[in-house]
C-alpha cells in the first residue's frame, strides 16, 4: 500500500481518522521503504520548523513598527489599492488586532506580546521538543522488531550510555505496577539536543515512552496536554525535563508520571 506525502504528513500531524491512521501504521510495519520516506519527511519538516523559528527570532525593524503605528488616515502607506475600498480605520479594534497579530508573528519572541491600543496579542509558545517527541513516537510506536535501539537486556548500558550522552541522570523506572514492561531505549534529537527515550509496552501491545532532555532550569510543574494527537504528561527536576507519551486513552499517564518521577 502506498501513500502520498499529504497522507504521510497528516499522519505525522495526527490529522487522520482512526481507520486511516491504522492503515498507515500497518503499512509502516510491512514496508521499510515507506518508513524511510516517513523519516525523510520528518527530517524535512523539522528543518523547515528550525528555519521558521530562526526567522521569527529576527527583531522587527523599528522603521516597520513606526510605519505601522504612524500610518496616516487614508495615507498611501497602508491604503487599499482598490479606490472603491475605504482605507482602514486605524482607531478600530479589528484593524489594530490585525496589525498586532502581524507584528506578533514577525516578532515571534518566546512568551512575547504586542500591545496595540487596548488590544494585547499574546504569542503562544509551543514546547518545540514535545512536538519532536510526538513525531518520533508516532513512528517508533508502530515498530515491533525495531521498537528500540538497545534492548532491555542491556539496561545498565542504556542508563550509562544515555546519561553520558544526554547530560542528565537517566534511571529506568519500574513501571510493572502499571502493567508495563521495559523494552529498551534509544537516543533521539529534539530542538537540537540529545534526548533519552525509554520504551515500555503493556499487555495489549500499547506503547508508552518516557523521554528526558537536559535543562539547567527545568519546568517543575506537572502538566497534562495533547500534542499532535498524543497524550503527554510533563514535569521537570534534577536538571532535566521529562515527558511520558502514549496514544490517547490507553494508560493513566499521570499515575505513570508520578511513579517515574519518584
């Protein structure tokens, strides 16, 4: 079974129906060339996102901000090209909202905002590493023989290898109380940094991953969220940020996170 890039992209973004998702998962298990194409698409999307993030980090030229704010009523700078369309009312809320949204997109500073008249546009910042983790999980959770890079039989090596590579202490938690068996680990890259991934499976074949990335100022709050159609619980501590991730509804991730954190 072959799929076009639009279908594979929809799979990566969690936009397919359950039936379509299962079709792609089955094809990935049986078609190595399709898995390679999906990894290439992941790499291309990641590169594009990095380039876009770099563009958004560019400061807004003061001349542009001044031009927008000081545009005269009915002036030529921002006037509609069609003479039958009246120039925008710079005092209207909708006009300032559009301008603020444009500047917010260009500024793109993490957690930044643009204030225009009485309207404040908050720039939402998505945790980029979690988006990468979601992409990886959608691919690797469908694998059987190649679920992990290093098997659970080499647990001591996994802990020392990933600890030294990631730069944060990696300890394999005992999640058997949640019906999960440790299957092994692998090394990922997210937001340009190495990430440790520990893979667990349940009795029905469900896959739960525990990932961690080094961070000198971790977010210690526990947050449950959905990223790319996957359920995640995140927390931080001990110079690292952590996340447990799985398909929706297959496990009590908050309980698993508490055990892993302990």
